[in-house]
């Protein structure tokens, strides 16, 4: 098939690789424009753009797919279908209707649960035990189209957004060849979504702060769901003011009680509103990520310290 691919983050790269390996003709790759990164604020292409360029594929990075110029360029490609994976832009009807067979999206949840921008993070943060990857026919509504193919995954007790997303990206990528073959022969209509939708709104910096008054189960899920980005965080008193520390991994402690946010011992076991969590991997502001044990050697937090 003659395809356009639209995606931006690392999550989308396995899907593009799978489509190339399956022998489809990728006539265009669309991605979000390069963004300034690092201390030098150098413009850096997205993971999808970088991969596509190494494969010699033409890449388009319009600031908006709503502009008449971007829509006309897309129409002129005359593709059979567009495969979309975490592209990051809303597509108007003129774009959705341009491919001969339509536009199709790989989404990281079991729809209609967790429609929207952050389904992987929200599923872990909510304590869900299962999630999935689904290919759907795109419509103008937010993740509202009929489902063509699904794969269900268990969410493990030690999953972070990174580990779960990595697993989902490869399982989802493997769905594309089957889905496109069925679409091409007209053998799949899709199943309408059933149930009450929930929405995976974008993660805001404010909600990343850890609320120690919540039960340990919820605090642990909050930490893992936001790891590695943006990273759940707390503050401790420092010589020159509060020091912010991100928590990248935790687990529920077998025992422990105290005032919420109180350090219970020398291993960073922290009391919550109910139970306690053990912090395993942390990152001080301006420092590299390290184990809790390593951080405590250079930045001790005594039992009884109150975390903010």
C-alpha cells in the first residue's frame, strides 16, 4: 500500500519500522517540528523524524495540519491510507478524508477508557490492572472511531510509564500488517466503542507533586505513572532553600506508619496516609538519577524528616 505515517515520540518508532519491514511504500512521514533541547537549546528532531531520515524517507513537519497549505500538500500525496501513532495534532475532516481508505490510529488504551493525550500514564496512576493497544478508524471526535484490532496487556506491579509504553509500542506495531491487510481487502468494518468514556488529560506540572496524605497504593501508582517524565516529586529543606527530588521508582513497603510524608528510617521508607512506600530510584534537581541508597550517602535524610 501507498502510505503516509504520522507520529512523533519514541512510542511511534516501532510502528514505522514495522510498516517499512512489511514492504509498504511510505511516501511521507509527518512529525511535530523540531524543538529546542538541552543546555544549548539546539533544535532537535523528534524520534520519528530522526528515524525516518536515517531510512531515507521524506519528512514533513508542519506547525499545523489545519493550514490550507498543509492540507493541500497532504491531499497531493494520493495515499491509500494514513497510519497515525501519537502524532500530537488534531486532524480535520479534509485530512481524514484525503486517503483512499481513510486514516487509522494506534491508541494505547482499551477505548473508550482513557481517550486523549496521556493514556499510559493515567492507566498506571489510576491503578488499572489491564490496558491494551488498539487500531481504530479515525473520526473527527477525540479517539471516538470504531475499533479494528485490539491486544490486551496486563499492567505489572513494577511497571512505569516507560516500561509499559515500551512493551505497548512493540505489541501495537505488530498489529499494523494485519490491520492494513484487512482494510485493503475490505474485510473489516470495525466495532463501535461501548461503555462510559474516561479522558486521559495531559499531565500538568502541578499534579506531579506527591501528596503523601494519600494511601501508599495510590502514591506508588502516582510515582510509577509519571516515571520518567515529568517525574513525581517532593521537596526537603536544604541549606539554601527547598531541594526538589524526583522519584522515578518505588514500591509499597511491607510495613510502616507515621505522619504522612515522614521519613521512617535510613532507607527512604516514607509514611503515607495509609501504609508506606519505599523509594527506590530518585533524582535531585541538577543531578543524575541514582538509587535511593546512593543519594543518601551524599544527601542524608534522617528518620523523622518531614517531606513536603
